[in-house]
C-alpha cells in the first residue's frame, strides 16, 4: 500500500522499527510504570509471540547511554519530560537473549550462552582501555571477550557463571552509574534441558549465573527478565530480594504485552481492513491478561500482512507454526477418562474450573495433571473466562486458532491410539470394501466413543463435518495399499474422501454430513444425493476402478449412521 507504514513482520528490534518506517503500537508507557513501581528484579511471564522481545529492545534503547533519543519522538513516554530528563540515556545496559539457547546437550547450551554474553560484552570494547578501571579490571574484561583458536569465546565455566556480575561491575566503575540488566526468554534453556534429561545440571548453572548477577550485586540498578513460565523461586531465584513477578493474572502491566481491541481496530482502520475485524477477533483475541482481553500480536500482524499482499481474506494459523505444540499433545497423551471429558467440554465451547499454580518446577510438570493444566494456562493454550473465585480459575480455549490446535493434536493422539489395534482397524476398513454398512456404522461409532467430539454450537456445520472427516482420514491412513484423497476434484465438485484400491479395482466415495438435531436419515440422503448430482465417481471411473462404492455418513456427537447407494 503506497504511502503506508510497513508492517514489522518478525522484526523485534525497536531501533529498526522506528528508523525504517514500520508500524509501531506504542507500548512505551511500560517504562513509566517500571520506574514508578520500582523493584530490584522484575519478571514478566507471557506466552510466546506476545511482544516480550520488542519491549526489551525498547527498554534497552531508552535507558542505555549513547542511544538515539529521537527514537521516542512522538511516543507516549516523550510526554513525560521530567522522567525522560532523569532516566533516558543515563545507564549502562547489558541485554542478552536466551531465546535460541537450546540443544540436546548441556555443553552446547553453555557454548551458546557463552557466545551470547561474549557478543554483548564485545559492545563495550572501550573497557579494555578505560583509565577508570584497574589493570586487573581490564584483564578480567579481556578474558570475557577472549577467543580460542576456532574463533569462539573461550571463557571458562567459572568465568561464564560470573560474567554478568563482572561486566555489570566494570560498566558501573567506568560510567559511575549502576547497570541495568535485561534477560529475554530466561526459561528457554531450562525447558530444553528438561526435555533432554540434563535439567538438574542446567538449574545449577542458571542459578549460579543469575544469582551472581541479580543477588547482592551492588552494581545493579535493576533487572528485567521475560519468559513463558514462572519457575519456582526455590529453583533458581533463591535469596533474591525485592523480586517481583508479573504473570498473565496480574492487573499491573496488563496492556503492554499483546494488542488491545482499540489498538487492533486502529491498525485495521489504518490499512483499510475494518471489514475483517470480526474474523480477527474470533481467531486471535480472547487472551485475558489481568482484567483485559488482548490479541496475539504475531497473529494480528501476519494476518494484516496477508491481507495487504492479497494472499488470503481468511484467517490462518500463524501462532501454531512457531512451535511444535508438544504441550497439548503431551497433555492429551497423559489424560485419564475424566480429563479427556474436560478437554471435550473445552473444545465444545464450555469451561473447566481449575486451581492455577503460578510457580512451577519443570521436574514436577508430568507428575501432576494440575501442573499440566497450569502449564497450558501460562503458555497461552487456555485462558481465564472470568476473575478467579476462591483461588479457582474458570478456564476456556481463548480463540479459534487455539481451538484448531487442540483438534489437530486430538486427531494425532486418536490415530496413534487406533493404530495400536491393527486387526480391529483392518476389519473396519475391510467393511468399506465389502459394502457392509452395518459393520462400518458399528466400527465408526466405537471409534467416535474413544475420541473427543466437536459439538460446539458456535462452530459452523462445515467445521463440525471437518472434524469427523479428519478422524476417518486418520483411520484410513493406516492402510498402506489404499490411495486416499481428501477433497479431490471430481465431476462437478470436490468429494470429501475418495479411495482407490488398485489391485482390486475398487473405488470408494465418502461424503460426510453433520446431522443437526440427530437427523441421521435426512443427512445421509443429502450426502448420497450430492455424490450423485455432482458425479463424484468420474475420477474413480477414469482411473480404472471397476467397482464403485458410494457412502453417505451422518454424524452427531459420538453417533453415526451409514448408508450406501
């Protein structure tokens, strides 16, 4: 769009956004709030892709000595003249990110942290020549940035654990100003360590690294950390004084991570897409931070970008592609019958009441389902519907995108479970070949009883049909000699499922319908009539199938009816 600001898709550098004419939603009042509610160490926990890294970049550019003050021209914080005069560009700042610090091996993780701290220390090369430091000080600094023969930072493990403390002390001594420390995504190494089996060793390392820099450090002005989880204080934050944690449940700082409804409306109006507001809200809103509903920024920016490019007018799953979403899968895998019923209620638009544990230790996550519920909440896969009552939260799935994640993970779980019983699956599929509608109906009903259905009245009929469609595709996927197509073009439309068994020259066409109010007979007739009217059998006939089986399947909750024609 000519003359419009560019969208900052994937850009988390405040300097670049402001200098290169990108659209920026002003979150600079976070600075004022931090200064008016001082704490020695501040931890903000939010789900991924909610603007944590950009806010940390903004803090760095505001406080750091020598930064460009014009970056804040026209923004909210610039109205606070007295505050800006007192704090802007007045402090040395150490800023590191642990976002990409993950590996299956402990030594690789330490190598990455060593590189991150070494790179940050290298920004301060003037320390090597500073006449405000002693020779011992300068030698310490040179050891932090020293490289080995491979061009990698060479500091020992002991020096690495003390590096943030030493660097903050040297900066304090050089400038005569205490240092601000910013640590983005502090919990990523712990998460990977837990998954890879070296959690205890990583806890000891991180505890030492943070403890040295954040506890009894006379050169520290204050620190800000971000992450997804509030790790138990006893695990890595033991002994920290004036330690403040701001989770998604806290009212303070509620508006600084994520986009508010007003901010989203303003963005859509600016780019001329207000007609997409309802879709934007349905798909990407719904996260409750404190007492405020917010949108996922990553989703909003990407959807606007696709609208501008003309790629689509329909919302897409953007957030889901930024992670493996193993959390949901792990949760469903471990769920008992009661928990599976609760998950079913969630995806059908209901709520569940749970006690949310704010402090978590990774080693305890899989030992208690309540911890996994808390994990889903803190990582954005669930949110609160209303304020807590007597320590109990009313949890819901926040929006349509997250709803889709649950559905996909449920399908994967179901496919794995059903394929464990090979003989039963083969008998079910053979019934389709033999046109045994009674056996198909009995088998499919049995499978539906074992999975989690969608019956949310807010879901369009097509979405409900898609769920049953996916379940059946998953079952057919276990038949290696079946050529299965989904939504294949044939005749005058697209059949739901078509199957070719080439060695037997058998073809099958399956059309699924959701039987509103259990109207099975009408829905089955509608399905068969659609197959007939749109000539779905043409593709199979053209491909040499001699026997064509046509099935209309109607589903309602966990029941079905099958007819052939």
